[in-house]
């Protein structure tokens, strides 16, 4: 018995060390960017090795980031897209999931197969662009929020979650004279708070990080989301704003620090959302994973 406990103790120690190592490897890139963004640019430029604390604390990079009008425009547009897009996502996905979860709906298998088919085959970018153009949605907010109104994967998860709700509740509601809309709003959705929280997180993160549709459908920079400006600065090397800001420091080394600050400024808001939904996360996923 003591020998078994000894093996269990050794296993626990090894497991803890291994998980801590994985946690450090996962978190370190974010920690590095965070500490680099509040460090002195000269010290970061000369840094060789691991960064575990700020070197010469300063918030100048953040001050210059938020002086850039493109960042403020991007924040405004992204908040609009995330809020409006997530509301549309949850509404449309709930409606679709409710229909597909009804056992008495004769065509549910046909539509489920048809919807699942879109996970593996699409029409391509050109037909997608032509469709949005024919609907006169180019250079409008609707080109961002409507084409991605429903995620097939999220629809299937929510449908499975709705199927787990006892049929007796629906039958009782129908006896009392409730219709489908009343059943969905007053019974199904209140009992599905965990899965709704998970869907809100999934859709919210997807809308916050979305950039491809904006590049494809928008040419008006006043409608660009934050991620498009971030892409210009970090990937396309079109960071004229950074060069202008760096000139105030009389050093191009400031460019890198400002880039770090932009990454943190665009990532932090969505990270702050997770703690409020985390308690629903595991429960919602497990409910949506029940076979049905």
C-alpha cells in the first residue's frame, strides 16, 4: 500500500511539473509581448534570451498607439461588428437549432445532411464575392455580419443541446397553448444558458478576430475593423503610422515596441471576456457533446 502511494506521489509530481512546463510554453509568448510593450525600446533591442519582467518600465508605446486614429476607428467598428454580429449569430443559430432538434419535424435529417455538407464543400471565394455584390452589401456593415450569421459546427452543438431537454416540458407547454416561438423563448433558451454562453464566446471571439471578409468586401477605411489595421501593421509592413509615431522618439527601435503594444491592445479585450463565461464553458460543451 505504501509502495502504491509512493508511485502515486511520484506520478503527481511528474504530472504537475509537466503541466507547468506546458503552461509556461503556452503563456510565455503572450508574457513576452506584454512585458516588451511596457519596456524601454533600447533595452528590448539589445535583449538576448528570455524576458520575464519589464526592462525599464514605460507606457509611452500605448500612449502613441491610442493617438493613432486608425486604431480608434478600428476599435469602434470592431465593437459594433462583435455586438451586432454576435446577436445575429445567436438568434439565427438558436432558430436553426430549435427546428433541427424537433423530433416531429419530418425534414430534419435532410436539412441536417444539407447543412453538414457545407462543412466540407463550399462554392469558393469568387461565387461568395459575387453573391455579396449582387445583394448590394459591398462596403456595408451587413457584408461583415450576415455572411457568417451561422456556423455549421455551432449549429450542430446547439441542436444537440436542445435535444437533451426533456420532451415533457414541451408537451406541457403545448397543452397550455404555447406555440413554437413561446416554447423556444420561454422554455428552451432559459434552460440552455450554458450552451448560449459558450456560443456567445465562440461567436464573439470569431467576430473579434475576423479580418478576411473585411478585406474582401470593404474598401472604405472608415469601416475597417481593428484586425485589418493590425494586419497592415504587422504583416503587410504598411505601418506608416508607426513610422510617424517612432519619429517622435527619434529611433526606429520604437517601431517594435509599438507593434507589441498594438498586439496587446487588440488582444486584451477579448481575453477579459473569458473569465465571465468560463464557468459555463465546460458544462456547455459537455451538454452539446451528448449524442442525440
